[in-house]
């Protein structure tokens, strides 16, 4: 009989974390992820407020007329 520790759940999708190395330190501790995709999406979702929106195109755009 083996005492296998249950896997932790991915901070994004909830799947079991079976591969080490996909972690992200946060203010609440270290979040663990099941894959690089979940880690990347989590970072994108958490940094959504840092996106700069450009209201108009740059001045040098499309001056080939």
C-alpha cells in the first residue's frame, strides 16, 4: 500500500498539477499550474488592466498616396 500525496489543482483550470515547474509567485503565495498554457493565460488575465489602448493610428501610418 502506498501513501501517494494527492496532486494540487491548477490555479486556472482545476486539473491536477502533475508536472513541476509551472509556478507563479503572487501576493497570496505560489500558484501552481498544470501546463504552460494555463500559466500564460492566467498572467494575461491578471494583467488585463495594464493593456494600453491606442485611440488613433500613428501619424506615419498609410502615407503612400
